[in-house]
C-alpha cells in the first residue's frame, strides 16, 4: 500500500513537472548608438544662449524670453554646467526650467514616434505571417499550382493545366 502510494505520488509529480512550462524571456531589440543619435532631438539654437543672457541683463521678463524661445522654435541640449553658468550670468530660473522641459518633451516625443514606428512594423510582420499561415493551412494548398476543381483533382485533373508560371 505504501509502495503504491509512493509510486502514484512520483508519477503525479512527474506529470506535473512535464506540464510545467518555462517562461522564455522576450527578445529585446536594443537600440544601437547610431540609432540613439538619430532618435535624440537635435539642438536647434535659433535664439542663441548669448542672446538669452543679453535679454536677461536688459531686464526683459522671463515670460517674454520664453515666448521668444517658443517663437524661434529653439531647442537646447544643456549640460548641468551650462545651466549653472547661465544662472550665474543672470538668466531667470523660470527660463532655464522651460529650456529643460522643452528638451525633455522633444525627447519623449521622438522616443514615442520610434516606438510607434517599431510597433507598426511588428504588427505588419505579424499580419503577413498570419496570412501565410492561413494560406498554408488551406487543404491541398500548393504555391505552384492554381486551384481547379475537377473529377480527379488534385491528382490528374484540370489542376495541372493551371500552372501559375505559364
């Protein structure tokens, strides 16, 4: 009795372990440095940093400087040392905050566009594979011969006359 119980337990454990699946890690496509350089927003200083410093020293309000940056569609990629230098030269922290926020927004937008592009490409590949699977799962499918019903088809009937290459 004890031996049968052990045997049944071992068989059950064996069956359960056979049913267990190991989860595969997804294949993550990493972004190469060249792709990252392409995705990153480019610095477009239509209104130079020296002009921003000059406007700040002239006493122009921060909101007007921000409006000028928006109107010129300028985009800056500032390092922390650049931000510190501009702050010491008298640029309002509100202007510096806007410059950083605009850069981060451009970065998010570019990354979102890249993700959407990759997802669209993946979706198209999946649809192509699905169409191929549906074609191949059709009974009597042969990519070289057309479909032609007949009394002896698919053996020696009219199907042989409908070769797609002729």
